[in-house]
């Protein structure tokens, strides 16, 4: 955990780089009235709206040119949509997906059944046949998570499902500690790859995402993302930054708000309700661009962080649904990244393109030598506390567009957090969610095929 005391604080490239994915578009038959084209994933994710500061950080940290950074975001948006469709199509055989290459130009999808390879290639992706399904590896990890509640894990502080090696990886400071943990969890060693590591992560202590705020006039953290709950405005951050009832002041030392809820360890999430002097905005510090949604990034995708100590830094998503043990206890469901962070960055914004990803939790290393940082995904925070992410007001099917269907009825609802595999009805049809996100006006299922598939 990185702790910072107050006294110590001082556009238009969408098609150019897109993956060539079969089945994403079609043409009208002769004599049939053309159907208005639906927006591609890059347009839905508003990749053209990526903050300039984020693009500069991608160039510095990932060694990219400006066009490469933009092309990468387009490719990652299209890859996420394709992976979501293949996850539905492969069902229990699905074993994960990831992107690679300087511009994320190659999407790989793993399956446990060789007969799925043709369908994967038909979607423009590379197929890999592996032994274990993602569901089986996730189930084994869940058993480790439960065992961590009653078994010391300070010598095995990090574990995660690594889809690229098709294994449940346990990082161990002391390798001899791995076997007792597996035995306590009832996990077969054949599913596990043990990695010796000196890494001992710690939470990153310390209304724009990334702005500093102070807790009880003492420690400093960073704002994750501004949110609303009805008419109440506020922001989300890390749970280890403060407890329910703790008061906050802004970076200008003006009274700001009060923690309404906080969880740590277990998860690392909190939200603060602010007073009438503070207004929630969709901005992240160091950028004039806005957050447009919360669609989860794919393994291998670029991800950038804004914090009040080190500003913008970028890396890639290493693993989803990781678990990490800090001195205070184990936190599960976090995302492991190659982004660096330092004291005071805790709680700050993780963004992929213009999509909110999560709030900085903890890690190891620093921004001089490099490091690993974990973030608490934002969608579970929004769902847990009934919050709405502050974003731009319009989407590709924003009310008022020509042909807008009005309110056709169904179970889909703006503001709801949907996970991959969830089903809803809208306008008399049923749709399955392809990528986790919080629904927004304009993101109705027929308008965003990158997020919803009609079934």
C-alpha cells in the first residue's frame, strides 16, 4: 500500500486501423430498402475522443507514434466486440481472448475444442486450442479466493488466471507456500503455474478523475471517476483511502464531502458524496476530453492511469479477475496491469481510450524503475452502490436521432451494469451482452452491436 500524508504531498481513424472482422457488416439486397448502418465498435467506444494526455502517455510508455496509438485503440475496440461474440458462440469451450502487436492488430481466441478453430478464424481471429476452459480456471481461482479468507497468503500475494498460458498463476515470494495454499483450496496442481517473485504489492494511498483529495485532513488519494446517485453528486475511489463517515477536502483544501461506503480488503472500492460546491464532470485530470462509457478492455489492450502524484502513465492489461494480498488482507476481482504508480495515486482513474476501467488499488515498483499496478474495476463499484458514471450525454443512438424508436419497452435499462452473457429484452427482441459495461441513453441494444447481440 502506498500512503501519502498531507504534509508530504507537495477522429477519424476508425476504419484505417480496424481489425478485418467477418460478419460485422453487410449489404442490402436489390429492391430492399437499405437498413441504416449500425455503428462499429470504435465509434461506439468513441476511440476518437481519447484524451490527448492519454495518447501522449501511450506514445511515451508503449513506444508508439501518434497514428499507431490511435490505430491501437480502434483495433482494441473491434477486438473486444469480436471476442464477445466468439465467447457467446463457443460457450463452455471458450478459454479466453487477448490482443498483441504494437497496434493490437492480432486477436487470439482460445478454445478447448479444435472444431471451433474454423469459426474463430472466420471472425478474423487467430485460434488456439488449449486444455482448460476459462470457466474451469475461474472456478479454481474462486476456490483460492475463498481459501485466502482463512489461510495466510502473505508469501503468495498474487494469483490470477493467465489466458495466454492457459493456467492459474500463483506468484510466490516463498515457493514452498504454494502447495499448502492449493491444498487448502482444493485446487489441483495441474491447473497451476507457480512463479517466484519478490513482488509485495501495497495499496496506493495517498471532481475530475485523477485529482487529489485529502481524507480527514491527513492522507491523500486520487479521485477515480465522478458519479451521480439521483441528484447527489460525488466520486468513486479506492476503499483503502477512507472509511464510511470520513470527511474529504479537495486539492484546493476546500471542504468537499463524506465517504458514504467503503470496502477494503475483500474489494477495494468506495464512494464519496460531495456538497453543493462540487459538480461532477466526465473529465480526467490532464485532459480536455471526456469519459464516454465503461466498457471493459481485453487482455493485452492498452490502459492508462491518471493520479495526483505521477500524472498519466500507460501500459497494458495483463490479467483480469486477479487476486492480491496486501498487509491488510486479500483483495479479489482486481485487474493486473504493467502501468506504474506511486504514493498518492491510489483511487485514481484507469482509462482505455475514452472508456473508464477502474480505480487504482495498489502494486509494486515505481515510475522510475517501472512496476505492476492493480485496479478495482469501476463497473462493480457502480453496481454495488447504485451509482451512475458521469459521461458525455450522447451515444450513437441518442434520443432525437432520426428513426429513434422512443420507448419500445423491455427489460434493458440505462444505468444498469451488465456483464458478458446477461440477456435483456428491448423492442420485442432478446439480446445477449457481449462486453461488460454500464448502459447509457443512446446505447440501446439495437444501436450498439459491439455490446449486444440479438438472439
